[in-house]
C-alpha cells in the first residue's frame, strides 16, 4: 500500500492494528476521520473496550483555503514527523510520541491525545490553565536551545538546517504574515467595518519598515528549529497537561517567532473577551489571568533558557561576559515584534481566530478586532526598542482602556 | 578513471585533451602541478605552440596545515564549482569560466588565468590596481544581491541554502577567525615578541563580546551566497582585470563577511608597508592609495547594490521606505566588524599573510603586527556603532601615527 494515496478508513484500521504492542491482538477497533480536511487527514483509531487509541495523520498534496486549492509538498509530513521526534526528545512530556511513520504515504502514527482539548477552545470557554506557562516556557526553552548553535554541535546544526528547509510552508508564513496585510492583497480577508483600520496599515511607512525588518529575520536568521506555527490551536491542553502538536511549519528561524506566536494568541483571546457576555468582574479576572500568563510564558522561557545555557552551552564563545544578556534581550525584542505581526494578520489577513470571529454581536466583534489591531501595531512598533516583557501588559491595558462599546 | 584518486600528470593531460573544442586535436600539451599541496592539486595544462591553457583543480581529502593533517570532505569541490558557476553567471568577466567537472574525482576544469598575478603578491610588490575597487565592488554587489532574498525567489533561495551547507570549511572559519585568537588555543600561531598583545585579546571582555556577536551572525544570518574566503590571495589581478577564484568556503552567510575580508587584506598590506624599505614619499603614496581603495571598494559595492535593488528587487516588502538605507547600514557595520576580526586572526591565529610575515627586519615586522592588531581591534569595537566607511581610514591613520620604530 506504499504508493501515495489518501488512506481509507479500513486502511487506517489495518495500519493501526499493525503497530506492534499497541492494541490487543483481537481488539475491535473503531475509526473516525477528525481532520478539518484542509491540509491533512486525521484518523482517530480506538479500541472502545479498553479506551486505548492512536492518531494517524496523513498529509494531503494540496491545501484548501477559502475554497481555493494550492499544491503543497508531501515532504512536509516528513518535516513534521522529524520535528515531532526532535521536540519529543527534548520535552517528552509535552509532545506526543511518534509510534511509526511512512514517508511515501506521508503518514505519521502518534499518541492519542483525545483526553485533551484544543487550548483555543478551552480559553474561549474560560478554562484556566495554571500550568500552561510553565510547560510552554520549558518546551520552547528546550527545543530552541538544544537545536541552536548554543546547545548543539555547530556543524551538525548546519545539517539540521538543510533537513528542515521547508519552502512551501514558509511561503505561507511569508505571504500571510509579513506581506499581504500591509498592502491591498487579494489574500486579505477582513470585514468591511474595519476597512479603514486595514487600509491604515497599507500607508503606515513606519510600521511597514518594522514589518520588513521582522520579515528579514524570518527569512535569514537560522537560530533554532522552530515549531513555526505555535498558536493555541496547535496546543492540546488540560489544566494539568500541555501537548504541542502539528509542527509542519518547522524550519530554522528566529527564536522569538515561536514565543511571539504563543503570546499573540493569548492577546487575541484578551482582545476578544468583551464579546462574550461576561460580568465585568469575570471579564477583568480573565483578562488579568491572560496578561499574567503572557508574562509568565516569557519568564518561564527565560529562566529555563538561561539555566540550559549555563549548564549545557557547547560554544566556548557563548560564555563571554555579557553575551547571554544580549542574546536574551534580542529574543525578547523579536518576541514582541513577532507577537504584534501575528495579531495583525489574524484580523486583516487570510486566516482568522475563532476567539474573535465567533463573537456574535457585530459591534463587539468590531471592537475586539480594533483592540487586537491596536495592540498588534503597538507591539510591532515597540519590539526593536523594548527592554522588558512588562511593556506588553501596559500596551494591552491601554487598548482595553480605549474600548468604545459599553458593556 | 572515475573512482576517487589524486590525478597523475598524464591523467591531467588526457583530461585536458578531452575537453571539446579547447585544444587543437594534435596539440602537444605540457603540464605542471602548481598547487600549494595543502588542500588541492592544481594542474596547469598548456599548448606551448599557441599559448592556450587550462586549469584542473582537484580537491584532496585532507588539509595540511603546519604539518598536521585533518580530513576534509571532497564535497567541497562540488560546492566550489557550483559557487564558481553561479558567480560567473552574475559577473562573467570577473570569475573564471568552468569548462567541465567530475564530482566523484572532485575535479573542476576551468579557465587559465596565468596571465594574471595573485593580487597579494602584486600589492607586496607595489603594483597599482586602479580598476580593482570598481571590479570587486561590482562582483560583490551582483553575487550577494542576486543570491539573497532581495534578488531571487525566496523559496528557491532556501534550496540554495541547503545546496551550500558547508560544515567542514565553515568550521575552519568559525575556529580560526572567531574562537582561537580570543583564548589560549593550541591553534594560535604568533611570534613571542607580540605575546603581550595576543594575551590582551584573551582578557578583553568588551572585544570578546563583539566577536561573539560577529560569530553569531556568521553562524545564523543566511543572507547571501558568500565567497567565504575573499582575501587578496583568492584574487588574480592585472591592472586591467580582476578574477575572483577559490570559493571553496562558499556558504550562505552575512554579506559583510565578504566585503570585510577584502578590506581587511588591504589594511594588512597597509600595516605592512613600513617593513619594505620604501622612501617616506613612496610609503605615504602607497598607504594613501590603499585607504582610497578601501573606501572605493565600499562605495562601488554600495552604489552597485543600491542600483540592483532599485531595478531588480523581487521582494515587495523590500520596497518599503527607509528599508534599503537600514539594510545598507547593517552591511556597513558588519563589514567593519568582520574586517577587524579578519585582521586579528592573521596576526595571532593559525594562518598568516605574506604581506607581514615576509618583512625581514624583526622590529619592523613586530611593528606591522601591532599596527594590524590596533586597527583590527578598533574596527571590531567600532563595527556595531559605525555610520560611515570613512571611519576606517581614521582608524588606520591613527595607527600609523602611533608607529614607534623610526624609518
């Protein structure tokens, strides 16, 4: 069955049954295809008798976005699987285990996480994740440090760079995040009630210069193996557990891109809160938690990263006095800039977030979009000159203060 | 004959004769091996009757440096040849033509440049190269621009990055330029009369921080396909013609690394001048020409680079107001920093330059080394904060003013 074709449900069950030692030999397996069908097939195979399961993810040779279809290399399944394996090696409790794979079929067989919820959904429902910042901070510190020139042999790292050359998926990022939102592009997708805000981006030369500089970093700074798409929809969570999935955008880029993605998506949720008919008290409590989480994500990243550096750095030169502080400052600045860019594109660009698009009241949805744009543009402007993570909360609070619609 | 083995003279002649349309069919070819034997064999095959010739370069599977031998991948012959072909495509008059190659034998057959002289030798002899700055400025602008995200499709560029992953040769650069000179490394190689100056580098935390930042750029900033070893020994020249050879260190790195290499080697020659029994008038004339050449190299690079950008940039985002100026400023700063690092390593590190090491008078040789170190360290310190190429001449003149030995 090795020539590429989309798996049937029966083939998925047969493949699952063939994984050694996973299911009982006489298990009666059931299967559901649970993917969104845009980029991948995702089969959930379970033994209902004992609740055991596994996931089979298969890449499709095209992407479907707003009805259009464009070809995508199946090699991204290899990239995603190899990234999963590397990330699992550095953070085994935070990444699903890979049980098996077939590169020709573009298939990865991996751990079943169906006891977890997509974190974006949980956040929308007001779920608290008290351990998330600690988990994701450690995930990012480990995976970024140990795949960089700081934490691994510099010659082996060069081979890793070649291994994760990922043109198709990088093009999506380059276009949708760093280009389309800043001009009148047919790929943009925004509601007419924020047209004025969108068009303002196209004529803001100061902002566009910062975006050009961020884009340049994304294109050229091969610092570490990034997840590459680390939003709250790529995270499965429970209050006790965090699992990072779907690294098909993995490639070597600037560390701040991943950290910025996490923070941007927390702030998009922050911007959306007034749309959800909460009491003022609950609204303020949730927003307070989100801003604390933003700072905590950074602080856990930073403390883990510095600890790994002090313990395991392989580069003699990196022990130079003052260098670690400058390196961390660079990551912080990149993080803030990329967080801003990632917020803006979710409002004006092709691909949105449910946090905001599911707000039913049109005026409140518009307000949430404007708040997100206000925070996003302020972060982009601030990034290159920032000196502390606390600047983010100040910017977010300012946007909240200026909200127009009465609750 | 395709399994790897070092070519014999007879095999070199047979290979030369087999190149279609180059030599007359009944030509009596003569051959000399003219390589330095450290890294490569170089055969010069000529037809003495009509003066026609060609070069066969074959990589050896090891490097011999100061008697030691370490293994080097033969893949560097492919990298060198592919870099030559790309550079020749963008600057056909400034790079030798490749006639043929054999990757298994690690062989490239190319244009004979025996009417040219190695520029380092010419400079030592006081030869003037009035067109050099113009030529090398155009060479660097074209090869760097068109291999970067500015001048080529960004997805194809990523494949190029993978094509030029060059771990063995990069390791030489990383160790010998950015690491060994700044600690008590067995790879260092300096005369006892400058021990104090060498040891001062090991304890200069401010300087070492700048070196760590330059090293980070070298390791991570995949801006353009660099030559990677662009010193005056990699350039064949006459007063009318310039040919850039030997790009076996080619890889994707920061543009300023190549420009800095050219400038460093002009300044090493500048530092050496008092060692050559010149009249004061001739000394001053030569030094004046060298400083003019340094500025002119940069200015020709910059004007060509901006012209290519304005005409051929493929990246929409790069047209943002103010971006080109910031990009050029970044290259200038990198150029100055890398120039400094390249000077320091030629005095304290493993590999020296004939400009200085052939000075017979010990005191004058020591003075030249100290001047080179003074200029080199000042450039490294200045790089990150520089705003004009003229700062280099000011630094070089200051070093000349402080020379101790009376002429």
